C-alpha cells in the first residue's frame, strides 16, 4: 500500500493528513459502486457507512445503512427510500466528497452520523460536559454538542483511521482536528524541538498513564495524533489491545 498522502495522490482531505495507507477502508483504484466510474480512488463501504440517496418524492437526502441493506423512511415526507438491488461495495473519492455516501465518526463529543450532522448535534455521550460547546440534553442522561453543520459534514466525508478499540476524533479551537497518523516513541523524539521526546509526548497525549511512554501496558498500544487547523497544536488519544 502506498505511503503517499491523499494530497500527494491528488485526492486531498482537509481532515486527513496521514499517509493513505493509514486510512481504514482505502481500497486503491477500483470501480465505484455508486457512479460506476472505473479505475478511480475508492473506499470500502461497510459497517458505519451510509449510502445517501434522494427521496423520490421530495428529494430530501436519506441515509441508508450499507451494512443493513434495507429501505428507510424519508424524514421529511415519510416516503420509503429503497436500498439498491445492485451490490454496493466501493465508493469513490468524488462520491464521498459529494455526500453520496458518508462515513460515521466516533468523536470525543459523541458519535456523528449523517442524521446527526443534518440536525447539527452529535449523538452524544452520557454526562458530556464541555464549556467550549453548547451542550444539548438528549434522552436518558445523554448529552450532545451543537456544532456547525458544515464541520460535521466535513468529518463524514473524511476517511476513517484504524484503531485497536474505537476511533475518537479530537477537537481543538471548536473545530475537528486533522488526523496526522499513529506515532511511535521515535516519532515524538524526532518531532520535538529539543530531542526530548518524553516531554513532547506528555504535552501531546491526553490522559497518559504510568507505563504508556515505555509501552509497558500491553504488547500493542496505539497513539493517534491530530493537528489543530487553527492553532496548529498537536493532540493525541491512545488505546491498547
């Protein structure tokens, strides 16, 4: 798999600046199941992917879960939108950027699906409490965050990154950050201004615990790093097997 970034491949994403090989679901050049274009950069469509089709009655965009392959009611007029009978396996870059399919994101403010982005509020987290966003009380103690619709939609048309547990897209300066990759200890050393990788690690990684820098917690530990589009600061979350 290529080590080039999507920018270098000619298919840029504002929120994904890691090598294309670091994107889960990137399939290389295939035939798009949506527009039928051949030999184009595509992404595997599966769990967490919504095929977005216009309602035949009112043209409202309706998300259909690819993993379920079932019809869904239009939220505007109630009409039924049918899932295609033809196989839906790969979606190309142009179709993703045009919102013909969307990639659900797990974030530190709660899950964001197409339906959440339309409403401008994340799916929420129990007891979520943030001073930098407007909190919206949902059901059963869940609290969502109100976000600009365009920022949420941009996340949904951005590739996913693979994690050991669950993705957790980070925010800074009230905006989703740009994913820059999974870093090792040597990455922190090489990117620190004075060669003190441990100090830089402690300034970047959120909620570190004893043994995390030494990688003594388990055989496999992932450090997922993001860059703020406003202040350029790096921040990271981590998980382990």
